[in-house]
């Protein structure tokens, strides 16, 4: 299990989400809270148009998105102030 998946599962557990496909278990407020916690944990921004349960209905889809965002962060150097 990747480090990102472990962290995501830990965040999901905070909301009582334990199954692989949780789209039927989660309401919209819990989903947004989950996504904000994931953004905070990984220091990423999830685009508003992606912030849909249908986009992130399971652990795999969240992990793939987070991993892709983390790769982009490594490729694009932070601006120096």
C-alpha cells in the first residue's frame, strides 16, 4: 500500500468510511469535508469541477488523483519569494 493510500484511508476512517467504494455511504457534506482534509494533508488543491462524488467514488480514484497531483508538484518548482 502506498503512503498516500494509507493516509487517505486514515482520513476516510475519521468519517466512518471503510469500504473500497463508498459512494453510496457518503452524503455531500461529509464528502466535501473528506476532500478538504485530503487537500490539507497533501497540500494540494482539488479543482471545483472535480469535487464530485462521481469523480471520487472509491479509494482508488482518490489515490490516483492525489498521486498525480503530487507528481505535478515535484515537476513544477515552487516559486521563490
